[in-house]
């Protein structure tokens, strides 16, 4: 790809680079309330160079959060914003997880504190999108009305341009009315969506995401109905889809790396994933750039009005993710990929 492609993001009303920079990874190791939430092996100067490279290669959307590195991700991004034209980029951050002063993350005082801290970290006077990062609004949603009111006030004041919220990792609207393991989560999301009426959603989607039936409304179709934008996260499954983790030599992570407790990075899970991906790698190549192209293109083409976030910790990673795309996948290739990764049960 010689020049970055752009899309109009619904809900935001602005043209955005088709790839966005997911800045969780550059925050480095961290723990929140004793829970590992960070990433090992992050050098701040190298991470900043990666942010610079992302901007040079045409990325215009940078997505961070107060809890990413407990502020380090925002501060690195703020360093970038001091050196580029702020009006030419879209910045999103989040609130709702950082323990902060010990108050509930959605207590009005805590939300005001976190927004002020985020703006200071980023060295900016506004956010283009502010996401409600968690769906925990306290017992009986006691903090939900206040959070909604604060977001509306901040929009009026020009402190934020749009409101965001997260979608379930797997979602079909019809599940809310059907007894099953995902009924409660789906109904909860629909309830919060109706109350908050966000402009933008974040949704996990990648090669391993479930396929939906024609009579099921997935998150992209749902968002399109309400003219809401979607930022797609974990398209590379935190490197798992790139073959970066050898099941025979699993990496050891520190107690502040979220992968330390993530079962997807356990040897057995890595072996099962390697077996699942083996036909895909045999067909399209085993090099990380080839696998990144398949994963990124698959998401971009499935949701042509969404933005795909890609994580990175150094300039080489973001360079590969931007320059690997090549030509779009053909319809035949997409069908083949789905057949390889989601084989149908015999009749």
C-alpha cells in the first residue's frame, strides 16, 4: 500500500485512516488493583519512535486509555501531539477501569479527575472520542445516570467530541431474546446502548471470531442501523495469529503482563491454535507479514465502514502492519479462509 486508505467513520462524521493505532501495547507493564494489565518488553523511546512512524505512514486515529500503563500510554501519545498538527489526528481515550483514588471509576468526582488527568497526559484540550471502558456502573447502575450526564455536558463544552462504549466479544442481537449462555450479556449491552446512545463502539473481531447465521444481526450490522462507528480491536489476537508464540517454547511473562494470567497463552491453548492455523499458514505463507495481511484484510473487508486498530511496540511492527496489506482478498480467498478456520460439521 503506497498511501494510507481512508474511510468516513459513522458516528464521528470524519474521514479516518483505515488502520488506527491501538496504544495499549506501548503503555508497558502495569497492574490495576492487583490485576496484570500491561505488556512486557516495552522501551518508551522505541515505543515513541513507533508512534512517530505510525503518523509518518498516514495513521490518523490513535486509541489509548487512562489505564494503559496507568497513564504511560497517554503521556507517550501526548509527546507525539506536541510535535504534530493536533487538528489532523483523531484521539480517543477511555475511562472506567483505572482504580485511581480508590473511588468507583464512574463516581462523578473520579470521572472528572480522570478526564482532567487524561487531557494533561495527552497535552490537549479535547478528546475526539471518550469511551466508557467498563460496563460496571456500581450496584443497580447507581453511577450510570451521572456518567451519561457528565458525557453530555463535556460534549456541550467541547471537551469531548463523541461518546464510545465497548461491545461484547461475540454479539448477535437476537441472543437477547433466546435462552442461552450469552443471553444476559447481550441483553445488558442492548440496555446500556439504549441508555447511553454512543456514537462509536469498540468490538473484537478477527479470523477466529464466530460466523453468524443470515438471520442473526452481528455488531457491524447493528451499528450500521444506528449509524454508529466501530473500531475493531484485537485483529491480530495480540500476536497469536502471527505465530509469535511457540507452543513448544512458551514465553514466561512478568506478573504485570496481562498474558501472565491469560489462558490463551498457556502451552495447551497455543498448541490447539497452532493446529487450527496450520492449514492457513500452509496456504498463505508462514511469514508474519503474510499472516498480518490476511488478518488485517479479512477484518477490513468484512466491515468496510469500520476502522481496524493495530497494536505495536516498535517501529518495525507498525511498519509491517501498514505496508503488508497488498491487494484486497478475493471473495474466493475469503470463503477459503472461513472454510479452513471454521469447518462445517458433517451433515
